[in-house]
């Protein structure tokens, strides 16, 4: 017995008219009449009492109507369950990230993704953007949370709606800790710790302006947490994004002061263009595209003005 024919039969029983049922089903009346006749012949019994204005079910038709509803409901449920089973996603998504405030946005995206795909696991690698990109190029990392500016020519990405604020880290007993903010003049000549990334050094160089010639670089550190240890030891002032201070340093031993004029950066969730991904990573990328941030999704079709400058 064809499920499609049972659904035709149920529609006729509901509409009490072959003409109206044919309209609902978007088939011709003769075709529907022929299908019903064949169903009656297959079962060896009359299913309808045909009147002048409407048709009614016979006793056998009422029995079939009850059973047909149960059968079609079960078929529909089974089809939904099979479709859901096909959507079952397992596997690991590997993510690279710096110590950024936007990690909180990443956590929110993972949390909402887990509601739909609870079997997916995650591997988080913490490093500076250049190290993360190096692993992305090797295919070791699926998605990178990168601090801009960064060269995105070979990547698709979503710019997150989080501003990363730059601060100067210092000891709480330092004279500059008494200030609400620090300026380039305050930092001229004092020992400085900053990232080794050329693009970041260029950004900070622009912020220092005329005081850049007095910059006293003592060493580089790509992670804020390591820079904070050096600051605590009294080796200098670290210029870094604030990230999440509650987890990066002990505020009783380290404090951060915002820069004036303010210096902020944006961050992106990026993935290699045209790279094959596992099913879990593919689904997570789709989720990031849909829910990632107000900055929108950037693909090869973006205008060059929409992209961040190359480093």
C-alpha cells in the first residue's frame, strides 16, 4: 500500500469532496478518482459512499482512516528521526586564539553551537596571531581568533563586535599607577615590553608618534600573561591588549592603565579559504558565519576596502 495514496485518501476524507481534495493536493480530479478506485480494488471493499454534494466514509473507510492516520504519522516521525540522525555531528574543532577579550565572544558561540551539536568537542591552542596562522596554514588549526591587523588574503572571516583595548601594565607601586591613563610622553625612555609582531609594532609606533624615537624596547613577549610576569619582576612596562585581566594577572601585583589617546584593535574569527574541513568544523564555521558578529562575514567577494590592511 502506497503511503502517497493513503495521504490522498485522508485528504478526501477530510475535505468530503474529491474536487476540493484534488485542489488541495494539486492534482487533477480524474487522477485522484482513479487512485481511490485502485485503492478500493486493492482492499476489495468500498471506502466511500458517494452522494450528490459530498462523499462519506463507509465503515471500512472509517477503519482505514484511523489506521492511515497512525501509519502516516509514524512515517512522518521516522523521516524526521532519520533526517535528525543524518545531522548528528561528532568530532573535534581545533581553535587557535590569543589572550583576547573576544575569547568571551568565542565562548558564547561555542555555547550556542553546543545546544545543537552536543557531541562536538574543542581543542583550544593559545598563542599569538602569527603562531596561530602558521598552524592554520599547516591544517593543524581549523579556526583562528586573530588580533588585527593581520593579512587575510587567503582567509574567509567574521569580524567580531568586540573592541580590544590596549593598556600599559605596571606594578601597583609604580608612580604611573597613580594616573588614570598613560600617554606616550609617560612611556618615553622607560623600559618597554611589547609583541614581536611587526604589524603590532607599527600600530604602537603610530601611537607613540614623535616619542617613538625615545622608545626603550627591552624585550618582546607574544603573550600577555608572560609579559605580566616580567612586569611584576620590575623589568619594564608591557603594552598589550587588556584581554581578560581577571584571568591574565593578579591585580594585587599587576595593574593596567589605558592609553591616551585610546588605542583599540578588532579581532576576527578566520579559516583557510578552500580548505577541506571535518564535518564538525564545517558546521561550526556555518554557525560563526550566521551568528559571529556585527562586522559581518567576509569572503573572496568582499570589496578590498572591506578587508583589513595587509601586514
